[in-house]
């Protein structure tokens, strides 16, 4: 999997999480739509995503572009941890 595919997968995961938290947003997406991720400020990814869309679109499916305007950095959900040194290793 290349870097663009990884970025696309991460954006799709985030979009799915957003839809779960904001189900009313999904009402604006037609049934059977092909959803294309776009990331504001990342022209290289957006071009890659558009080319991917062109190669996978079918005439009977509407195409929807989702432009992600701002995304928070990924952070750990760990709240507390400690190191436990082991002797003899």
C-alpha cells in the first residue's frame, strides 16, 4: 500500500467516524454514491484521488466529493502508563 492509499484509508476512517457522530450529514449523500475524499491544501493527494475516482466511477452512480477542510492530529488515547524494568534481560 502506497502513501496515497494509506492517506485515503485514514481519511475514509475519519469520515466514517464523523458520519457516526453527525448522522444528519449523511442525509446529503445520495444512495449508491461514490464518495471521493479531498483534503484542503493537499493538491498532490487531491489529484491522485480524482484520478482514482475517474477510474472507478460508473454512470449510474452519483459522485460526491468530500472536502476535508481541517483535521486534528492523531493522538493516543492512553491516559496513563508506566515502564516496568525487568532484570536479567
